[in-house]
C-alpha cells in the first residue's frame, strides 16, 4: 500500500494528506456532539473513577555525590 502512495503525483499525495488531516479534524469536532446526542457524556462520578484508575507519579530527587 505504501508503494501505491509513493507512485502518486506530488499534488495528489498532498491532496490525500490534507484529506486525511481534515477527516481527523472533523471527527474530533463531531465526536463531542455525537456523544451528547447519544447520551454518552460522562458524569462527575465517571470522571472521578477514571482519575482513581490513573497511575500516580512520584518524583524522587537525586542526591549529588
């Protein structure tokens, strides 16, 4: 598949790249609206549970020798 992409003209490759980026942007924009319409918005309880599942990071200062 990569070979087929390489065989395209530079203008066409640019068009394909812009189209992929646009598709991703539209998906990011519309996913929040679709989530609200379908009733999948997270509650505060869901957000708190997710925060509890996230790993905790502890920093340790290194002593100089």
